[in-house]
């Protein structure tokens, strides 16, 4: 009997230990109560691209169907960036993201590129909502976008509010937000949390387009936010980042990753929240969703019809030939540079000839012509540069070796310019070819600051323009293709010319033993030259007076 009691006690102890272990294991491996998928800054890149590691929306849809998430959230900058979106001013992106299954979005700075009125129109098209709580009409303080929403999922209330970056005032054309004000993100976030809590939200998500440099301070300053899903800075957080108890998640850009967040909620409390990224290597193994792939083709066909719209007429051929735009000034290079200046009111313009991919023939100009000539999604950026950096940039653009005929070899970085006149000598060594640079009527001042409009590729140091990479960014604007199309449409007829703004010195000194001094390329030696001229005139005058006296004396 004693043995039986001992056995029974031992059995019960083992069962209790086993039960405790099973319970503990179950707690550690609990299925998530809620799962969210998210992305940011896809910039209308809808297709898979193996070279750049872009997943594409068709395979994203396949992953969505496998996971069956509770929410799919877009942290902004989706409606602009490629011709898939820009030809329809964002309508095609709204349509395809609705088909993919997006539930809610906030607005990125580039989503404003079509103007606030157009973004408001898109937000009311019957597709998923766009939330922006910190943007108001300056005239009447009204909010043009919804501020928040509450979603009921799995018996839980999920409150989502949206914030857009105040940098939009300069990170998109300032005209796009004219008449509207951005409100303080911390103040508005506190108000939104208070409201959503009062509505019984179990989970509060801040869906923001701020960048980590602003979303991390937001997490520190505002209590009650559970998750921040961020965009704008294109940062990648493989496992998210916890700041003040807030899980911050962001995916990079161009749908190179899919963001996933899993929550475990027990007895009304969030006991676990984790973030992860599904990379291109993982997602590329999926089969593309046929319906989404077909829908993209259908929308592209609609875009092709838009491409046949006539914008205006060219009275001359617009020279975008590869061998010309990469070696010399052309009328098309002058045209786009002048349009860049007019659009941004910068002091000078510089874009790379390699970004001009085709000529536009004399006659009617269609949108297809423009997109063939500027197929890339480069947009205008205004930066502040010194005169010395401007000269360095021109030297860099003129660095190509000479071919057997003594002409510059083709160079994608050859500068097509506006707002300045450059005289250069191709026979000199690379890095010392610029003879003079004139901005307006004055030689460039190496110590002065100039507003330079270029494209986003060069602004970050592309094509070797490293002198631009650390420059202060003053504003961002539309795509090169967009500003060209708008200009042609407004002017109706165009006939740009080559006007000698980039001039080669034909009679340059070629004797290597000639030590003669060259004209200054900047204004740094104007004062010594002026002083020298004054001294010469003074000396001549001093000689002239006694000579004149001698002549008068002998004429008597």
C-alpha cells in the first residue's frame, strides 16, 4: 500500500511537471493573435526585378494569400516614381494596390507630387483610405484627409492614425502643398492616441512617413503607441527596433522586402510583438499571382493609350543622340536645363547627358516621345553648392579622354547646363580644362553659394559627382519627364537652339613648353587683374604727360 501511495505521488508529480512544461512551451510558442504586413517607399515599382532585388506585387500577393494577415499597411510614397503611376497621376497604383489587398495607407512626400487636390481626389476614389492627421487647410483649419480608423479583427480593435512628414514642403515641389500647413507630429500623435484609447482600441498603430530620425523621437515622446510603421528614410530594420517600448518597423524601399509584424495578446494585454522582413531571396521562390500579373498588364495597356496623347509640336529636331549629348551641348540638353531652372528658380542647372536617351523628331510630340527620351524616374533636386564645387563638377563632367580625332570620348556624365556659360579647353589634362565659368554676367565666385538644380541621381553623387553628395538639399520636385511634358503642353510649339553656353576654345595653346597664363576660371583673381590694369593706365598717363609737354614745346 505504501508503495502504491509513493508511486501515485510520484506519478502526480511527474504529471504536474509535465503539465507545467507543456504550458510553458505553449506560452513560448503561442500563435500570434494578430499579424500585419506592411511596406513603404515602393515608388510605383510594381514588377519583379531580379537585378535590383524587387519582389513585385504579383509575388507579394501570393505571400499575402499564404499568410492571410489581419491588416496590410502602406507607409507612403507608393503613388509616384515610375511611368506606371505617373501617366495616370497615381490612379493605376491605387487600383493595383486595392487589388493586392491594401487596407490603409498614409501619404509620403512624393505622393503629393501631383498636388494636394489630386491626392485628395485619389483618397476619395473608393479604394483604401489615406490617413494624414497632421495636415490642414490653412484657410479654414479643416483636414483634407481622414486622421484615423479603427479596424475590428479577431475580436480586437486596432486603431491606426497617419502622419506625413513636414519635410514635404521642400521634399516635393512647394506649390504642391501651397495653402496647407503641417502640424507638429508629437502634439497630433498625443491627440490621436487619446482619441483611439477613448474608443476602446486594443492596439494603436502610428502609420507614418517621417523617417527614423523623426519616428524614434516620436516613440520617446508619446505614450500609448504600440507600433510605428515608418517610411521616408528608406532604412531597413530586419527585426524592427524597440524604442521606449514601441516597436518601430520599416522595410527599405522598392518592395525589396515585405514587412511582417506578429502580436500575441493575452487577457487584453500585448505580451509579445515581433517584426521581421521577408527578403527578395525568400519571396522570389514564390509563384506570381496570375490575376495581379494580368491586372498590371491591363493597366499598362491603358497607360499606352495615354502615351499617344499629343503634347505639342517641335519646330526643329531635338537632339538627344547618344554620341552628342555625351560629348557636347545640344538643343535638347539646353531645353531640359532651362526648364529645370524655370521650374525651381535655381541659379544654375546641371544634368548628365547620359540621362537623355533619345532624340525627339521635328513634328508632333507625344507623351511616348517624352518617356522614351527620359525613361528613368529621376526627379529634380535643388542643392546648395559653393562656386568651387560647381567648377569641380564641371571639371569632372569634362574629364573624358580624347579620341583619335581629338574630340571628347562619350561620357554619360557630360554636363548639360543652364544658367551659366562655360568655356573649356579639351586639349588640357583632365581636371584642368575649365577656362571660365560665368553665372549671369559675373565670373563664378569660388566662395559664394549657388542654388543648383540637378537630378536625384547626381545629387547623391551618381556618375562620380561626389562633390554633390554632402550638399544641403533645399527642395525636391517632379520627374524630368513630367516637367518636360508640362512645359511642352504649356508652350504648344518649341524650337530650342544651341547657343554656345558650353563652348570649346578652338584656338587653345597646344605647345607644352608655353608657360603663358590663362584667364581665371572663377572670380578669384579679378581683383589683381583690375589692379594691374589700373597700374598700367596710371603708368601710361605719367609717361603721356611729359611726352605731351615735349611735343608742345617742339611745336612752338
